[in-house]
C-alpha cells in the first residue's frame, strides 16, 4: 500500500517598507513566490524596477534577474500600487535555489532610487525545505 502524506506548507510574508538597491536575501532555500504587492507612496517618484534573483547573493547590475516587476511612477495626490498574483506549474514562480531582491532605476541595473523614492514591497512566498 502506498501512503502519500501531504507536504507541510510554510507560507511566509516578506515586507520591506523602503526597498532599495541593497540586495536582500529573503530565503536561501528553494521556494515558490505566490504574489507580489508594491506601493509607491512618493507622488513624484520615477519608474523603478523590482529585481528578483534565484540566488542568495547576486551582484546587482551583474547578475541577471530571474524576474523583474516594473513599479509605476508616482501619481500626484495618491499612491501607486502594483499587485501581481503569480501563476505557474507550481502555483507561483518557482525559484530553485534561493530568493533575493533589490530595487533599481533600470530593469537590470544597479542604480539606487533617490532617497525617499523607495517603494514598499510585500512578497508572499512558500519556502520548500
């Protein structure tokens, strides 16, 4: 008789209220990103880019991101939001090694957002240990 036990699901929420060009290793194990929510609260901020890496210690501007999310420019008199539910074969974006993020002014660059332009980033993910 074959007995299949359900996998334990460890869903986690990562939140950074002012994400910038500093690379942050969220987890160093394989994982599935389920959703991303970004809030740009500064009304005159330029377009920025959330870079996501399948690597615990990427070099920003050198290591190619595995996923990039465009963060819209600020909107006068209100915050700008991005909400992305991610679908895939595993119920989200599968990162086989790790998950690290940073925010820059270009999709694959290393230039920091201006002080005060850093967006809030919330990532719903499942670590697969």
